[in-house]
């Protein structure tokens, strides 16, 4: 506490854990003597969390009868801290009788930035890259994007190649780029190639469970994207985990794999000169997705840019299905500035990452 010219002020901040809930208490005290009479101002902010923004703030002022250094008495005449209908004596800690439990990892403070972390799975430990956006609010439900790398690539390469980090900081979403299974690293896709015997679907579920315990994830805005074999993985988790993923965005590798019940919006990108994953596999897969998502209208083509067309399947009741076709495009991520990440021509007429994020924004889980 400082004391200058008859003015006393102080700030006390407490962080408490009560019955599984996080409680933040900010207590500000200020006393000012004016003409021999002291006035005290006490401000308390009590913050518990069920949903973002829930807090209780109360302020009390008192004019004691004694000198400027005499503390006011608690009671109806203003000497205490008022929280709701209760008057609390100075120095008391304001804690609700039954504080609501936090949802998942909401309220657990995490420093924004990059980290490599590990999750234990039935197949052993698996690593993933985690980017927490600048300005991350531990009490605000935040979207989550899983970003799967291609075959024989790794998470660091995919994070750089897709260019999602600056978008995550600008748009405030958590970006997670997992490491694939086996050696060389990739993803086991049942019905396509799964000879390595890794359960990457189970890995995805386990990873999401850990992330939801440690971060304030919005369960209605969990998305998946990826490149090549990682695109197949993004499509696969959309197929097999429709109750978890709000939308998916495969780039240069969309598949349809006997999806479980539950429609999932899909946006995909494919180049006509892709020799790694031939273009003629993309349109049949998207037609299957359109059928699965209940699209009853026509496939409407539109020239978006000089070398980029879109095909939108209509009548999908909000579970939209859209394919972007890059004429002359190779096995690449449209808009990427990293020329080492793909094979063939990369268009810069569109940014797949920007288009994907806008699609995700438009398709939270209903």
C-alpha cells in the first residue's frame, strides 16, 4: 500500500480453485481523506466460469465517523463489500456457495505461441504441434483446426506449407498439426492403404480429448484439413466422426469412405495436373459426399478466377459440398508461398487457407 498526501491505494489479486472451478478475485481498495473526512471505495470482481463472460462485480463506499486511517465497520451502513444481497466484511474472500464447474480446459491459463506436445495413445506416444493464437482467452470458447500433413512429410512442414499460423492469430483459432504414424510418416486410411496397422482414428479421438481438457475448445467449431494423404485423413475423420467435426477441407486428396450417419460440410481443392493423386478421383468422391449430405440439387460450376473453377452441389440444407478445381494445378496447396511443399504448378489466384477458414466460419456445428 502506498501513502501520498493522505491517499492510500492498493491492489490485491487472488486466484482460487474451488470445487473444480476457477475463481479470479480482483480487490481494489482506495481511501481518500478530504477535509478531515475519509471515504473508502472497495471494488470486487468475482469471476467464475461456465460460459464466457460470467462474472459478478460489486462496489461499496463508506464514510466512517473516525479519522482517515480508521477502517469502516462492516454492515448495512456501507463498511463491507456487497456481493448480491450479502454484505461481506473487509478482507473476506468472495466465493459462491456452489461454484459452477468449468467446461473442459476453460479457465486454464496457457501462454500463446508454439509448442510440441505429446499424447499417449493405444499405439504409444504421439507428438503434435500446437499453436495457441496471440490474444487467446482461457475463458472464451475457441475454434480448433486439425491440420494433417501429407505422406512422408511432417507436422512442421505442413504448418509452414499451409500458412495457417498468421490466420490463426488474426482470426483467433487454435491450430493443431499432428505427426503421422509409422515410418515414413503418414496416415492409415482403411480401404485405401492401412497396412501399417495404426489406428489413426483412435489417435484423433484421444488427441481431441486431451486438447479439450487443456484448452477452452468450442465443441461446435472443431474442424479438419490436410494435404494429400493428410487430406484423405481429414475426409476420413469427417466420415467416421461426424459427431465431432463441424466441417472438413481436404486439399489434393479428397476421399469418401463409407461414412457413418451424420452430414458434414466439405470443401475440397484439386489440380487437374495432379499426378500424385489423379484429378479424376476428386469429382466422384465429392459426388459421394453430396449424396451422403443429402444434396438434392445440381452441381453448379462457376469460374472463380482465370484458372480456378468451383463446383457447388446445391440443395444440401446447410451441409454444403464444394470443389475448387485448379486448371493446370499440380499436387499443391493453392496460395502457398512454400514451393517445396508440393509437386507441380501452384496457383496464387486464390488462397486455399483463407477460403477454408471462411468455409469453417460459415459452418459451425448445428
